[in-house]
C-alpha cells in the first residue's frame, strides 16, 4: 500500500488540496468535490545542465513528501470560487522574528484569521480573536484537530490552508537543515 503524503490527504471533514501540473498553485476542494479556492504556491525549482535529472528528481521527491508552501513574505492572494473574490493568506515570515514566534494570517470574507504556532508540533487557529481550532502534528504521519466552536465553510476553507500550507508547529531551522540533508 502506498503511503499518501500528509498534504495530499483530505481533512477529516473531506476538504482536500490538489497541486496544478506546474506546481505553482493549489486548488482547494470541499467534500463534494467543488473547487472553492486557488492559492499561488512557491514554484518548485527546475534544474538544467549537468546532473539536472538527479537534481530535478530530488526536488520532485521533496515536493511530493513535504508539499507546497506559500511563496514569500508578502500576503499571497487567494481566489475564492465561484465569483473570483480575492482573499489573502500569509505564513507570518518577517524580519527579526524567531520561527516559533511567527503567526500566519488570512483575510477571507471580511474575517481575520491567525495561525499561532504554540509549540514544536502545536498550533491554534483564531478567528477575529477567538480560538476556533487547535492542531497537533504527529510527525509526518498525521495532524489532529480539535474544534472549539461550530465552524462554517469559510472557516473550513481557511483551516485546510493553515493545516496543509502553513503546517502546525513549525519545527525550526535545525529540523529543516537535517531534512534537507536527508532529502
């Protein structure tokens, strides 16, 4: 049996992501299979020249294992379907902050969301200052989520983006270094 990477697995509510062929965008699908949003993602580097085949295979494997991420420091546009409304999400990167102190942000339908990394494997999702969900990452195998209130479709849309693209608990630079070495 093939193990499906965590970012490709549907949430317990049935929401899922799919990357486009060029790996520069993910689409968010609700449990009925209807496309609800598109989010630009960081492009996967493509190599040419000597050793390009091996380098491209390594980056492709890394993408399949770890999944997409947001492209940079600036807020990333999110196109909401079916009316092409615009929303924004940011992974909280900034200058002068430690990774564990970074907070992801989203603005969707006039609601302000925050994604607070509260520990090495934990995060809380906030909507307009109220905690709506808590996440716990259990290695690369699973993420569990506890809801703290009744959630609607907008909340679910934001929570899948937080869970799959911002990834709860950000392990930090040391873990990233060793992951890069083993990838």
